[in-house]
C-alpha cells in the first residue's frame, strides 16, 4: 500500500492565498478549508486509500522556548487564523485522520507518522505532501519521498542530495548552518548553502566540524539551530497503518458541508467507492 501524509497547514495557506487571486479581496469564511477538503477528495478519487493530515492547531510550539526568534502567529491574517480549527473539524468529518499539533508542530507529526508507517512491511511507499525543506530529513531512498504539489515533483534520497548537496539525515545540520528564514533562525554567519554542503560532506555533522569552520565560538549556536531543525518522531498518533484507511465521510459531514456552504463536498464524498 501507499500512504499519503499531508501538511494541512501548508495546504490551508496555499488555498487561502491562491483564492486571493480570484476573490477580489473578499475572503470567504471557510473558502480555504473547502479548498483543502476538495484537494483531499481529489487524492481519494485518484486512488489514495490511506492518508493522514497534520495541522498546527497553534503555530507556536516548544521551539519558541528554545529560540526567541522562532516563528509565531504574529503577522498571520485573522481571516486565515480563523480557519485553523474549522479545517481540523472538516477533515475529521470527512473521515480522514487528522493530527492537530499544539506543543509539537505539524512537521513533527508528519515525521512521526512516517516513522510509524515505515515500520510496517506492507507499506510500499510513504509520500509526504509538502515542499517544506525540513521534511527532506525524513526521506529514505525511494520508500519515503517528499512530494511538492505545486510542481508534482517527487523527491527521493537522490533528489535530496541533488537539491541540498547532503544526505537526508544531514538536513538538520545543513539548515542549522544556513538558517531558515521561514522558521526564524539565521544560521551561522558566513556559511552559505554551497559551503555548508561542502563542510558536511567532508566532516559529517556539526559535532565534527572544526571550530574555525564555524567562524569561532559558534558551535553551541549551531547545535541549538540543529535542535530546532530536527523533527521529533515520537508523537503518539496511531498504532496501526490501517487507522489511516479512508472509509467514507462520517455522519457529521453533511452538517459540515452545509456550514461551509459547500454542498458539492458531500455529494462528491458520497460518490467515491470504498476500497
């Protein structure tokens, strides 16, 4: 079987700002949520049988305690923030497994789900649907891959090496050195992508880098950034992969579709034969 793990927060942002191109600046209260649900239904129509969605119920996480500059909800538009909880309710009513994260982040949930699924020999492939570079650390050969929905690019371990210049396991070290503006940490001064990849290929992880390579007394800072970039894989999300099998919408989905003013969602979900 193939398991599909979806970054629900990314999808919500993608639909929210994608709809801005056509809505003349008037945001529908649940427009982005409906977009995500339609995306999930499309995946199921195209053959997805086992899928789960990770969301950030709140954007802040334990990482904000580690680094004061880590990303927060500041600057996120209220019309978008207001759709976080309805998204989780809609996904659950659709009958798709959803993991709302509070202390951890959605990325941690995706990494944890990938680990659980990889332990099942019946799982042929795990597709993590997000372009987020953090998730590249979860890629393993061609069994755990990353899928960019916008480009439909599938990135296996060879693709990670081609894009970043390092093995997937070294992505946290790579991000620690070059920084991640989206997550709010700057990296180590004077080290760019090419230099970081070259150092990591030569020495291995940050622990093995000579002090001069880090520009002086920056090792502790680099290790802190690596901790920020390292996804947690121990979230207790589910016990067996069969928990991710889609078995149709729940009895609550009719009310959810009506609340979102999207009756087509209900008709579409009921028209999909169960596998």
